[in-house]
């Protein structure tokens, strides 16, 4: 069994830490402030942007997995979380008597700036059109060029318990979509995100980059209409492209590289994932 540090124990990291601990690994969860930690996970209170707090890190780690998130949606917060934080942590890990054998870091499919609905995979050039995508890409480069062997997992749009934006917008009557050309949605259930990270972390040989996404990119209108029928509430308002809220691009993400390693999503499409979610949160419209 391995000694694993999960840096960031939020929606994905918390699930990941709990799963690894249940599998028999010795797991530490790093967070900036004290809080509830999954059972059998050791808590470390530290700030990735303050290396002075790293004296609490355990020795002889085998794997380090970064699932950090920015405090706010602004460039400074993103840079702290996705560029400066991992750089500080990697420098400390490299100086250890026995550095970890692998670092795995979460990024986002937001590094692709496509707006034409094209298919993208790990070989597609990331050309972010937003500052957030550019900062994420800079963070990936810092991790991959760092002193410890590393891989990056680009997560698609996350949903699950506590991440129910589509449901909330439909129930409030605020959901909109563009019918033509379609806006493509790439999704990944929180449980599948945690499973993907655990899977990649223990591959004998890992590539630099993986896309973690379900099997079925979907037009936003199709997803919202299906979900509205499940909820028993009105469907989305279809708008022209120039009336739609600003989007960060529209593309279709392939998961063939990750599936080629043996990973399979529990929820291969939004249908299975939202049915499981609605079974927890209830189907009655508010």
C-alpha cells in the first residue's frame, strides 16, 4: 500500500482521499483551514502559497495528487492556486530525502479555446482564449517541467451532489441554450473524476496528459430538455448565439487515451449520472 498526499480535499479531493483510504492506502489530506476530513484520512493544515507551513508534510510519500481550487474567479487567485502553489510544493517534495515517485495534478479542459465544436484530445494544441485557460496551461507546464515525475489530468465540467447548476437553473427558470450551432457540453460525474485520478496515480507508466470526461459530449439544449423532463419543469429558453451568456468555448472532448489504460466511467453519459443524482436530491420541482 502507498503513502499518498491529496492536496485539496474538496468535492473531488475528498472523494478521492476517502476512496484511497478505504482501499488500504495511508492518506493525508491537505487543506488551508481545519475542517471535516474523510474517515481514516490524516489532516494537514497548510497553505501551498506559504512554504513555511510545509514542515507538517509527512516523510516518504509515494504519490502526491493536487486537487486544489481557486478561492475566487480572478487571475490572482487562479495564479496562486494553479501556478505558484504547485511550484512551491514541488520544490519542497524534490528536496525530501526520498521524493515521491509521482505527482498528479488536476487541470481543466478549459485549456482548449475551440469555439467550433471540434473534437479535441491530448494531442490537440491547447489554445486558450481566456485568462483562466492561459493560467491553467501555465500551471500544467510548471508541474510537468518540475523536479518530480508528473502527469496532468484535464477534468471536464464536474457535476454531482453539491454541483447541481443545471438542475438549479432549470428549477429557477433561468436555463438557456443556443440551438444552432449547438453548444457542446463535456461532463464528468464527481465520482468518476475521483476514480480517474486514483486510476492514473497508480499506472505503471503514465503519459504526461489525460482528458477525464464521460463518453458522450452533448448539445446543451439536448441535455437541458432531457433533464427538464426528468424534473417535471419547463425546458430551457432557446436563444440566438448573440443573446447567450458568454461561454469559454465549445468543443467535444475524447477520453480514448484514459479508456485505453483500462479506466471506465461509472456514468458513461449525463443520463446515468443525473439519474443517480436525482435519486439523491429528489425529483420534485421546487
